[in-house]
C-alpha cells in the first residue's frame, strides 16, 4: 500500500468515513481518537443442527461491492494514518532495508548440460533466475521477473527445465494470486517460444524424456469476476506438446465423479513410467497411478489406490520402485515395491522408521539414499545404501534446518542449504563419493551473529504433553519479566516450524525483543501422530499448546502479559485469532496475518474445502460444535478488553479469502471495550504472501515492528 498523504492521514484520525463508533475509542500515537469505520450489521443468520448463528458481516464477503470497497478504503486510511505517525517506523524501515540488502542464493541444481539457480542481489523485488554451463562459468540471466511489472508484483512461481536443460517451462503469477500462466523459454537464447498456458493452479510441470512436451494440471476457466473467489474443483491432468495451442493439449486423466481429486505428474528418471499422484485436500494421504510409456496407449493402473497413507516415489530400478511412505510408519520409512507384485505383503523395507521424523529422502550417486530427519524440530541428515545400511551422517554446522539434496542418480554432487535463527541461508556442495561438504555460497549480512544465542526449551501443555520451543535473543538477556517478546506459531497441516534466518526477526531482536517459536501440535515436528493430535476434534490442543508457551515465558520471567505479542500467518493467523479470543488477558498485542477466521464458512471459497481434513466439516455435528467453539469471528465477546491488534491481509489473496480478516476486524472493532487499537492493514495487489515484492515485505514488517514498539512501550 503506498503511503497515505498527510491530508488523508488527518482525515483518518479525526473523521469517520462510514459513521461513528459507539464504543470507547482507541488513540493514535499523537493522542487523537481513532474512530473505526462502522460496518453495518445485517440480519443474516444460519442454522446448524438447531443452533442459530448470526453472521452480521456477511456483506463483506462481496469483496468487489461498493460498500465493501468503501469500507476497505476507510480502514486503510485509518490504519496507515496511524502507522505513519509511529515515531520509530522510519528508523525501523531504514534498518530493515540495510539488513535486507545482501545477496541471497537459492540451491543450485543441474539438468542436462546446465546448472540453474535463483539469486537476489539484495533489494530486488523478485529473485532472478540464472543458468551456467559449469560452476566456474560466468552465469547468464535467464528470467528476471523484475522487468515484468513496475511495482514488482509479477512473480516467478514455477520453474522446470527440460531433461536436456535446453528449455525451461516457467510459471508467473500476478499480484499474489495462486493462478499461474506458464510459458517456455530457450535457455541458450533467452527468448520465449510461442507456448502460453493459463488457468493453472497447484500444479507442477514434468517433461517427457524427448524434451518435446510436458505434463501439467489445470482447472476450467472461472467465470469473469470470480477468479479470486470461486471454489476450485475438478482439476484435470494434461499433456502439452511444444508449439501447439493450449486448446489442443491432450487430456491425460480426469475424474468427473471426484470433484475434489487433484492431480500431479512425474516421469521416472529412466523415462519409462508416468506417475500420477492423486490427492484430496491438504491431507497427507495420496494415491499413485502408473502408466507404462514404453507401450503406446497403455492403461493407467493403480499402484497405491487408497487414501490410507502418504506415498512418494524416490526412484526405480525398472519395475521396482523405492517409495517413502507413512504406511505402517507415522514418522515415515522407505520401502521397495515391485509393480509385478505390488501387494503390501510383498513390500520390502529399505529404511525403517526411526525415532526421528523422516522429512525427505532422495536417491543419488552410487545408489545412496540421502535422508533428512527432524529431531526435536531441527535437522539431521543420514546417508543409507539401498540395502538400508547406514553409510554416514552428514555433519551440519549446528541447530538449524536443511533443504536441497536434489539431483539424479548419475550425479556425483548435490547441493543443500543450511540456515538457523542467526545463520543466514548458506549453500553447500556435497561430494557424494567422499561425503565432504564445502561452502559454495555464503551470504554476508551486516550483523554480528555471535551477539545472539538460541536455546531450545521444553514445556508442558495443558494436558501434560511435552512441547519444544526455540528462543533467540541478544546475549546477556535479564530474566526480569520486562522483555518484549514475540511468540510465533503455526500448528497445522503437518508443517513443522524449524529454525530459519529472517531479517525481520533479526531486527526485532536488535530492538531488544525475544523471538520465540513454539513447535505446537498440528505441525509435522514429530510426524503424523503429532499432526493428528492437533486436527478436527483435537484442534483445541493447538491453542492450548500456544497458550501454555505464553504462560511458560511469563512464569520463567522472560516477559509479562504487558510485554507479550503473538503472531502467525494463514493457519497461524487462525491460531492467533483463537488464542486472543480465548485468553485476551494473556497478551498485550496480536498480529494475525492472512488468517482463517470464519470456521463455519472457510470451505466455501477457492481451495478452502481442501482444509476439511485438518479442520473438520460443519456438516458433521461433532465437528461443527468443535469449529464453532473456537472460530475467531464467532467467539469475540462485546464488552471485552482485547489486546492491540494489527490484522493483515491482501486484496488478491485467493488462498485464504480476505473476507476472513475483514469480518474478524469488523467484529473486534465493534466489540472492543478497551482503548487498545484494533487495526486492519489491507495490502493492495498482494495475495497470501508468496511472490510478494521485497519493497512491500519491508514496508509491512516495518509497520508491524513499529506498531509493537509503540503498544508494548519499548522505549
């Protein structure tokens, strides 16, 4: 959002564009009263299993209506007017800009006769993709998304080179939307071919060995005007041959009887088999169907034909497939499955389940399986042979997270990235013959990592469950109960919260803050059992874990309720919304970002129906009761004193429909009995977060830290 002119700022602080608020007004940093734009309450109600549920702000779901647009404009005038008067905001933004200005590299990989990698020089809005023939050659710019829009809001969101490395299929999204348009570029000349594919979302691209085309998935074209709102059903798998129009693409697989099934494709390294991965929503359970490409018109046959576990093919020796799975192993294992005898009784275990959670495994040079594990939410890497015997442990530089280890079976090298809370992402080259890791790219950030420390603690949740939490802060911290603390969490969809470097969090710690990450249930820190303990009827465990983390920080005098802020995005935004409505006394501030706030209607927009495996369904009476009990929008109580809030969303968010945040903001503003400000920051030409330009990211973070600096009284 561009800066608001001083005249607009004055209007926002003294006038009420849509009417006057009828509750105690918060105040701006300059002492002016903040009058929230009135959101008219409509008569809409719904009945679930005999329970009548009011929905007075249903009109905010019509995001394109004049009434909603006027409300958005008024809220943004109020919010940006407030934020721009914060005395520390400019200094924070300047420091963030300085810290952000360092080279950042993606993990390189080789395809055919070329290497590919992404790099951001520092303040570029989008990373640039490069190619080079060898690691010592001068790199050449292949795709620079920064040239595609003046404001940096066109992002490269998909990248897939052909088998020989001569061509690259790449996907672009605009303004943060999940919708992608794909094109094909010649890696040598840098020119685009005629190919142009549209209405693609949640799809990979996998090339055929002849380099003449690729498989991809798409939806039917939505109705004009509903692109960011309509539910996404009936995905289809297509094959595109280079040089032809999208209308001529061959339909490979669809299921007219299964509107929720989604498809992605992979072609085995030997080129013989097409693998069709079938998923339903976000649950980590899938099917795999197989087609033998060596025989024309061969049938597509099931390999794993039940949504009973997660299956991922690591590689194959002819008809023998090596598969990572949670079948019989909630923390994952690797098995060998022969297509000629695929029944479970014939499976051979290659790498058994371990005490730690197996996150990923790849088959590389000399038949080595490189396996990345999570032990108490941080990475360990082990190398096995195809006989399952341990070859070696990969030495890592400390407590952190790794990513990478990609490649092909003939590759003698692979690359990975290591990062920690005070360790910027460093790229390593790993020699698969010797097991030696060497630094390939090390960033230089303008700070002293030795001035900070990270520790891991464990605390008991409400039901006694042992939960880990990372704490990072400046050395010499005094446990006096007065430290401003930002507690972050997610707790959903089997996604772990692992150590990682963030300029944003570094600036918070430079300001004297403690950064805490709670590894709560619902995530993937300890495998599927940990995940399921935070889903559906057990979702309250997630909030209990987070509230217990806050109570532990207070009890151990890291902070106090007057100095504690909480934050999270997406499902983490739901976490913040639920905790702040359940325990408003425990926090001084809350920053829910792009959150799922209306748990009775999340399934009605875009891909929201896919979250039912985690959240449950309002069509089930027990799950409805659980959803209604914690749904943030439905658990705001008029007359309560709520903490200061900075709610954030994007007007192009087609992952979590922005009306979630709209309705939550309007509800809390109307209910607030205290003087703590409740603001909503609605970013224009932005979506759920992916692809957001660096300039917008810095502005948003500067606003957040300046807001917390003020409301937590950090001076």
